[in-house]
C-alpha cells in the first residue's frame, strides 16, 4: 500500500490547494527540488562544466534508473528536453519516400501530427489515421486489414492527453511488425502513472516527458530506441556530442542512443529527472498505479452522479486522466471558477487532439488528473465544488 502521508509530506504544494493537473505539469517532490537547486548552486560556485564533471556518475545513473523503470538497457536511452523532442528525434530519423505510409492514432497529439504532415509533404509519404472501435481504442482487427508493406511507421499514443483512454499497445505492435513497420510509442501521459515495459510492449521506440506523471522538472524527457535499430538510424540533427568529427570531411555517429542527444542541456534538471525516477521506483510503480486508478475512478464516479455533468472518457481500461464537461459552463470558465476555490484543473482543447475531438464534436473538455499525493478528502472537496458550481 502506498504511503500517502509520506507522499504529501514530500509535496508541500498539495496542502494549500487541490492539485489535479499532473497530466499537465505535476508537483515535484522535495527530493527532486533539492537535487535540482543544489546543482544550480554548485554551478554558481564552480561553473557549469566543473559542476557537471563532478556529477558525471550521477548523470550516467539517470539513464540506468530510466532503463530500470521501463525494462530497457541504459545504452538505449537518450536524455532530451521533452517528449516532443524525443518523438521527433526518432521520427525524423526513419527513412521515408514516395508512397510510404505513416499511421497515426486518432487521438494523436498535435505536435506529432504536425511533424508527420511536414515530412509527408517533403517526402511524398501519406499520413493516415488508424481505425477505432466502439470504445474509442485502436481497432486492431480493422488495423490488420489496412496494413501492408508500404507502412513504414505506426505512432501509438498510449494514454491520450484529452481523456482516460488507454490503447492496446502490444496488439498494435504485433500487427505492425507483421508488415515490417516500426512502432513509435508516445508514452508522454503514461510513464509514471501506468506500468510501461518495452519488452512487454515490443515497441521500437518510446518517447516520454519528465514534468508530468514522473514529477520531474520541466525541460526534461527521454527517448528509448530498440538496441538493434540504433545504428541503423541517423538523426536529422547531429552535433559534437552525438557524433565525432574525425576528418575534414568525415564524422562518426555515436553507436548508442547518445546519437539522439545534443551537447547543451540543463544538467540540474537532468539530475532532477533522475531523482524523480528514483523516487517513483522507491514508492513502487504498482502501488502508484493502483493509487492513481483509485483516485481517478473516485472522480469519474462522483462526477457521473452530478446532474449536468458529462464524463467524456473513452475506452475500457482507464488512465488517471478524467475529462468532463458541465452543462452551461465553458470549460475555461469552469477552470477559473475552480481556481478561485484553490482547485487546479486544466482544459484540453480541440487543437491538441484535432481528429478525435472533431469526431466527437467537442471544442474542449475540463481535464482533472489526480496523482497519488492527492488525498480522498481532496477528491471530495473537488466534487463538492463542481456540484456547487452546477447549482449556481
């Protein structure tokens, strides 16, 4: 069982408000804050290069911790600035040509879709959307009937940003691999709240962020690449960190996932990311998953009992993201009304998941995402506030 008292003690920001936006940018625990600030202070004392050299072993350990979290090898992990940067670094390294097919999830995040459309224009490839079933998930059977050898990359959004859906990753990966396609998993909203295992999912790459469910600093993220693929792919952007300049007209790309990194980085934030992953591992992924699921289901059940409230989550299995609308309330106005009650939620608009939201004729939804440091009393306070606002 998760130690709620410890989690809240390590999260001072959760005492003066009900914080329900870990799907946006969560509250870092005290060890993450202390690790990050301590390194910034050290940089002020000795300079950034010396300070980084002093923590070389700890920096390497960040990849080791992430690898342990997702069941990978440290050499297959690249540390980057965001989930978008991770996703794009892999995506732009995949060779594409005239007639090749790129398959996206219907709930694909806007940044991914824009990248796919840009490359399609430049290469002559096409961008298509995978079919969905009656529950909103990727329809694996229907997908299998559309796959052929022209499909070069399949992008799977594990847990979409605009609601509680969870997609069937392994089934999609198996189908895609049957035709030789690569599978890129967008785990931006799942790592840190759901079990994520690259051996079990059998994906070729995975992108994730630090600031959401991992509770790390902003400006951090990571990319996993299947080891046998690393040396087959050359990133679109290289520098003196990802490659070596070996002769006036020659260079050699790093033989591990370092080839997807760039030299300049926020070392303090990167160390903070490592502290966040270690903090999660110490609590236990299974305990965190159970706690998040309990709080999210409490929210869904409570919201479903309030007249005028519509829970908008799709799927059978749910993530910790709860989306809803309230009759007579613009989601942005409801967010501000809740903020006045010291309750933090956010709004997910149509532009972030254009295809999925358009298909359901939704302009925006309120998004509440409770992490494990949220207490049952916090959830009840939130539900009481929504109930009061609907009556007003």
